[in-house]
DNA sequence: TAGCAATAGTTGTATATACAACTATTGCAT
DNA sequence: ATGCAATAGTTGTATATACAACTATTGCTA
C-alpha cells in the first residue's frame, strides 16, 4: 500500500479510477521512489493541469487531499512542498497531544489539533532545515518582548499548537506563558525557543549576523506590523539575518 | 470554541470570513443547540445554495469539511446526516487504533485509518439506531457464509476498520478471521457480530421476521451480486426484514 | 400484490472561468 | 547599493455548468 493510502480495491471500484487519484498516485510514487525529497517543490496546480490534461480544480483536489494527509505542505504564493517524513509518521506526537487534549476535556477538538500540529511542526521544521537545503521557505514571524504580549502572524495563530484557552485571548499571553503551555504538547520546544532568541537562531542556522555577506539577494517584504525574520541566501549557501526587519 | 473548531481569531483574519465558514458555523450552531439531533438530515447542497445565496460548490465545501471532521456523514443519493456524538468525541477509540497500527509498524496510515474508522463506526451506528429514529438510513450489506470468504460492499471495504494485511486480499478472509482482527480495534464488535448473524439482527432491531407486516413500503434494490439486508418501514414504526434479499 | 419503468432528488466528479491574496522576481530610478 | 514599482507566479475563494452514479419515490401494468 502506498503512503497515500490508496488501496488497489479502491481503484477497481468501477474499473475507472477518478482522475485526481491518478495524480495522487503519481505524486506519491515520486515521493516514495525518492525522486522528490523532503521540501521538494512539487509541480504547481497549473503545471499538473497541463501534464495530466485536467482542470485546475482537479489537480488542486489531489494536492489538497495529500496536504490533509500530511504528505504535502502548501504555502500561498510560494508553492506546494513535500512534507518531512517525520511529520508523516509522527504518530507518537499525535498520541501525546491527544493525551493532553483529553485531560483538558476538549475531546472533540483532538482530531483538528492533530492535523494542525502536524502542519505547524512541518513549517517550523522546514524553516530550521534551511541550512541543509537550497530552498528558501519563508518564514517564521514573531513580535516578541519579554513580559509583553506575543504577536504571531495570523496563520501561525491559526495553526499553532496552542491550547484553546490561550487562543481565546492570545494578546494577553507572555512568552513565558506561551512556552510553558506549548512545551508539553510538542517536541519542537527547543526549536521554538531558538527562534524566540535571535542569537540562538543565528547559531542554529549558521548565520553570521555581525558581518555582512559579500553578496546578498535583495528581498522586499510586505510589512504587517510584525517583526519579520528574514533569511537571505548568499553565495556559497551561506545565510545571514536580513537587514529588512520591519515593524 | 464551537465543535467546528473555528476560532474567533480565524474569522477576523481579514475582517471578511470565507462564505463556507459561515455555512459551517450555521450548521454547527444548529447541532450544538440541539435543534439538529443525531442522524438529522441536514439541508442538501442545493438547499444550502439557495439559503445562503452561494454556489453549490461553496455549500458542498462546508458539508465536506464537516464530514472530514466527523461531524456529518454523507451518503450518495440519500443525503447528509448529523453524525453521532459518540464518534465526534471518540478519542479513546482513536488512541486504541493508534496503538494497534503503531505496533504493526504502519505509522503513516494511522491518520487515515482514524478518519475512516470514525466514518464506518458512524454508518454502523446509524444503522443500528434505526429503531429509535424515523430516518431510514441504508444499508449494511454483507455476503456471508461460514468458513467462506466474506464479500463486503465496496464502500465498506474501503472504509472498514480492517488492518492493512486484511485489505490486501480481503477475499481470502473468513468471518472468524475478520472478527478476530477487527475485535481489538473497535467498540462496535458486538454490533458487527449481530449483523453477521441474522437472528440477532432481528432481535436487535425489534424485527419480526416470521410474520409479515400488514403493510410494507415497497422498495427496489440495485442488485450488486451481494446480499442486501433490507430494512423496511411499516406503519407504527415497526420494522421487518425485507423479502428482497437479492444475490 | 408484485414487478417494472419513469421520474425526481442527492451526492460525486469534472471543466471553465474569474478574481483575491500573497509571494517571488525583475527592472528602473535614485 | 537602496528603494520602489511593475510583473509574473502560486495558492485561496467563488461562481456557473454539466454529467455520472446512486437513491428514493411514484405511478403504471399485469
């Protein structure tokens, strides 16, 4: 059985598999064979539309279902990427989260939180693995001062591993409270802490923040009133913290 | 937070929530308030299209997402129904299944199996609860002879709580093997056993199989080469096993 | 009453199209 | 180099339409 979960029986239903299942198969085969590694940018909706001679909505459906299954990760404006295998098989994490939610009495949210947790773990992992990869997958965005409320970019608020009671009034939460709440829910605590502390981020990403690189690709940023942690590519696969940190 | 998992933050994203989220909210509110009980037939895609002045695909998306979340159950040709609350909060079952899958080393299938397990538990539960409800939700279909391979209607093969190794060649499995494999994965074992044994089904559903009812609604069946367990409505909310069992 | 045909209703799949929102790159002016 | 504008690319949302597959009901015929 493939990672997509498509059984042979499912395909012989009417001797005529749905078109989007063919696309899903194609993608899964490429991933399983190793052709498309982690963080690989899979063909866009338009490209799949041409390759398989289908409408965009059909190609989109294939990508979307694989995303829901934790096999792909999508980013508006950027593209669709192969998820880390870690998240594809992170059953252990799921169980830990389940326990936590279970104790808090929010059983009916458990499944959604499982899915969301995988998504956010995904993005963080991709971010932190940049040093091993040429893809520039952006970006973790945090507005942060000790003992002052946190501001997260909205999509992270939506996806984050945050218990319900924190979500309801996130602006009253301090970094310390955030971490202590998230800590029992995730294995990525260390990485999150590293992001919160600039110096550690630099260390983690092998970034030289003091001396400028010889050549840095210019980037523009859509300012949103939050701090953007810009990671810029430079010749020789070196990275440096961007100077475009905007408020 | 509602059962849909929609947070207030999610809705204030751009001060303009997506249309399908409004429909999801509407449905969830009706369910939470008790207006729409278990097995209630929710408005069809076309009805929602008119009520909310949206396209069918938008209404469809709302129904589909709630189905994926285990809140609704859909049946082609019949309609969309409110799932049992049991499956909405059956975290315990999910964990048990997780353990099972985990031990068998099929981690990456875990999430899909969780979702599927909820779906099939759903349908079985709805079937067995018919006696308490006016809705005739059809139908469990089994082809069964002792010590001979089982045949299940295809959609149940796809959705069933069956371990992978059984799915791969289902036709070689005997009823006994099937039960012993499924037993540790579900709380519905007793119900499944009841379905497998005609007499117990009759007992469970308060069906009088020997004496014909005074008046029975006629039904036609699309024959598929499998045994159809037909449940026919009769005056006074009595049920009787149909005479249309077709092979 | 039983069997069959026809019809309507509901979900599933698929296409074509349009615009919004966001991202990434390029080019130009300073 | 820096900053800005313009452009193209990608995903997100939404509409309109058509047909397929299956279900449910009704009506006719024998």
